[in-house]
């Protein structure tokens, strides 16, 4: 019997996960996405991945979640701003023995998922990509993914191990952890430094890293995030500064996801990044003035697209 997996949000990251899993003979992949053009292209021609890997996979894509059977696993890869409507529209897909994993940016998504499904897996992923055209996703940067139980949901570790095994067999590199908070906060701090700076300056990641004023700002924002994590008792899973340098050495000119949103005049994930660090800092008494400034500036920029 095949394992059924539903990808909730088949944008760049969801497509990368879904296409890899669809290569396994014992996995049946369903993708839920609101883009009619993307869904149609996937069903007609398959889902193409190019860049770090180049292949085309076949999977079932739909805009209608009622067409998806009950799945063993869910992988939520929407923008954090869309987590609530996405899980509200797909919660019937996941039964009492299903587990749903977030591979989204920021913190706070797991709490939303846990309002609607029984078992939740905390995930952090570093692969990066972009939708080139409907049915075709560019796999810009490969990287590791860490997953672990979302503690408040009392998710059994066996779910984490099963999903990790599937993803590793599919060709992705996934590390199961008993406590994935350190990995999640490491990426949160990395994202909260690089994303708003890139979005506000319009600089791609390598340029922003190597320009002394913005490179120094990265470091100062990272230091604030590290102070909050330390006060929360979270041991980081590596150095966010090393991640900044790794991204800067990747080939091509990669725009941070927040810069991609700004260029398209879409709502950003700043509330789940810098906003989250500010809120946690406020709760535990750690000052975060730079993260607050980044949050305020991005919110102002978003407001400029409506009716200021």
C-alpha cells in the first residue's frame, strides 16, 4: 500500500518537495494549490524541476481539496501569511493518524496548524527556488531540512522518522531531530537579517552580504536574534553568519523571498520573521530595536501599495 502525501501550497518549495516524493514508487503525491495555471500545467505536462537538479515528475494537482483522499502526511509550504486559510481548506484531508509538517519560513505556523490537525511536525528547510512558469520551478539552492515533533501537539517521534525516511529516499537531505527548535530559530535569525535588508535595498543576497554597510547590518540583526534565542533557552543549530556566507557563495543572483514579494507587491512574511523576534523579545525582556525597525519599515512599504 502506498503512502499518501499532500503538498499544501505547491509554490517553489512545495513543488521541490512534491516532485522529489513523486519519484518514489511507494508514494502517492497530491498537491493543493490555488493557482489554476500551475495546477493545469502540472496535470498536463508534469512538474518540472531545473537547476540544482533537472527532472520532471508526475503527481495529482488540484485547486479543489475535496478531490484529495485522506493522506498519511501533509507538507505545508505556503507563505506564512496563507497558513490559516490553507489548513482550514485542507484539514479534512488529515485524519487522527496523520501528521502535518510545516516547512515554512519564520515561527508561529505550527501553532496555527495545531488548531486544526492532531499531530504537527516542526520543519526547517534551506533549499530555495522560484516558479519560472506554471508547471516549472527553478531549484536555485539545495540544502538540508530538519524536522522534529511540535512539542505542544505531543507528536510521536515515529512520524518524524517515517517522513524523514521518505524524503531522504526521494533525494532530499533531511535530518530528524528530537528537538527541532534550534534549527528553526537558526533559520529564523538568518531570514530576519537577510530578508528585510534585501527587500528594502533591492540587493540580491550576495551583493547585500559583500557591501560593508548591509553586511554589518546583517550581523547586528543576527546578534539581536541570538540574544532572544539564548534567553529562551534555545541552542542554535549552527551559526546564522555561516548561512549568510554560504548563500552568498551560491551561483547566480538569488533574491531573498521577501524581495521577491516586494517586487511583486505581495504581502511579505515579516510578521513571522522580524515581528516574531520582536514579540518574543518583548515577552522575555530582551530589546530588539533593529528587528523592530525592519518590521516597521516593511509594514510601511506594504501599506504604500494599498491606499496610504
